[in-house]
C-alpha cells in the first residue's frame, strides 16, 4: 500500500502501489506543465463510506511513498484513461485498471480445449491461483511464453 503526502497538515492518503505508480505519472505530467486539477477516489473498505477529492497545485509539496522497492510495469492504457480524466472538468477519478483478457483456454470434459472470451475485466488487484469457469478449471497452456 503506497502513500501520498500532500501539503503540510493533511492526513496521508493510502493507495495500492500499482494504482499509485500510474497516478504518479499522470500527476507529475500535469504539475510539470504547471496545471492545477483535482484527484478523487472512493474510500477503501477499511475507511468510512464515501469519497474524497483533493486539489493539486504545483506550489504545494507532494511526496509519493511506495511499499514495494521495485517499480511496477506500467500500463499505457491505464495511464491514458487517467490522463483523459485529468483533462476533464471533474479532474482525475482514480479508477480500477481494465484488463482485456482475450480468449482463455478451457479444458472440456473429454480434455478438448475451448476458448472462452471474458472481454474487459475491472480489478483493483488480480492474483489468481485457480480459476473455474462453468465448473471447469482453467489452466495455463504449456506452450505460452
């Protein structure tokens, strides 16, 4: 869980490391251009229900702290979505990352393989050890690199 420290007296803002890495790129780009804007997010489950918004301005101190010492691989699509919202009148709305899963191989009853397309999947965090679709366990193909 990463943290944004903004201004002098505000409470730290906790955001998952991967989301924070993407948000940091968009925020840094906007502030580098001397642009002011808002960032909004829904409160996590462990906080009181609701949402928050902060006004970001280049003259206000800002620091990003990540729990993971290694930088995450960034998604160009997610950065573009966040950047597009940053340019809107509503400012950046921190949204979940979208994954286009494409076809997923599924083993049938006789061991034959079928493809199931899930389309876009919105997730805050994805860690799949085992996936069952329609009663059939989905396993990775041996020929994938």
